[in-house]
């Protein structure tokens, strides 16, 4: 039985980037001006910053909606104005890795945990946990757990 490869590489800084590698699937997302955006993907197993003869990250103007997820609160789509809090990763007994990225929203008193499971296959599994940290009730009417552009 062969081992399945998976890992998360984080490029820290003012605009952190999260690079998920699972088998040969690579998906990267990161912050750009308060937005948590899908930055690109490939099936070659290489991080996007090392592919010299191929396109790297998506250009910010490539897509109208480039965010990695969104949630509608009280009729307003919260796809922007997120603040990065922290990232934690937990390795499971089967070798898979659960990644939890905590974000706080600057428009609404909510915290979102973007949870992604990588297991060495080509499939990334994601769910979003949303927490109301305010005193008033909030209406959640729509959640998109994984979004972003597709290149040709």
C-alpha cells in the first residue's frame, strides 16, 4: 500500500497564502485587501509560485466574484471585509489533515471557521462554521462553502 501525500503550506505575511496539496491537486487561497480569495489551482502537484512557464495566481480583475466562500447575513452577502485571526491544522490517525482558518468579519459580529480536509486524494472537502458573537439574532440565508474562478 502506498502512502497518500497531503500537506498545508502557509506563506505568512501581510497577505497570507494557504496552499493545500492533496495527491497532485494543489489549491491556493489567500488574503487580498480584506478579501479571502481563490488564487488558483493545478493538477501537477506544484505550488503556484514555482511554475515559471505557467500562469501563477489569478489576477485580481480576472473574476467578478473571486472569494473562496460567502455567507448571506440579514440579506447582505459577506464575501468581503474579513480579518484573518489564525490557522490550525490537525493530523488525523488516517493521515488526513483538517485545516481550520478563523476569520472575523468587520461588517457583522460573526466569526467564520473555514474548515478544509485534505486526505491525499484529488478531492478537497470543505465546510464553514459560522458563529454569531453579537447580542442580536442574525439571519443566515445562504452559504457558499467553496467558490472561485476556473482557468482554462
